[in-house]
C-alpha cells in the first residue's frame, strides 16, 4: 500500500506492506510479499480483517459521521476521525 492511500492505520496495524507508487515500488512490494511465509501472510491478513471490523464497517462509519455532524453543529468536540493536518 502506498502512503498516498491515506490509510496509515493499515501500516500501524501491520496489515499492509509499504510501497511507492512506481514500478520499482510495486515490484519491491510484490517481492516482499512473495518472500513471506504462509503464517506471516495469514497473520497480516488477520490484522487487516481486525482493522476493518474495528474501523471500517458501515456501523462504525455511521457513528463517526454522527460525531462529525455534532461537531459541525457545535454540539461536540472535534472527532478523532477529523484530521486538520
């Protein structure tokens, strides 16, 4: 995954291989993944699934949107999902 995907959670969770958005980066990422053992790949996949279940389900996204609307309307603090950097 490239940093330009704007999903740093994937890297933090150990659920993604960091690559650059060019042929060499994609090739290097492919080589890295191809060099992983079955157990390592399974673990990375499980970490990815856990991340999705915790952060990217429709229910979770809806809850975050309610927090955003409450913040915009002055009824709450800026939610964690809103980044200003």
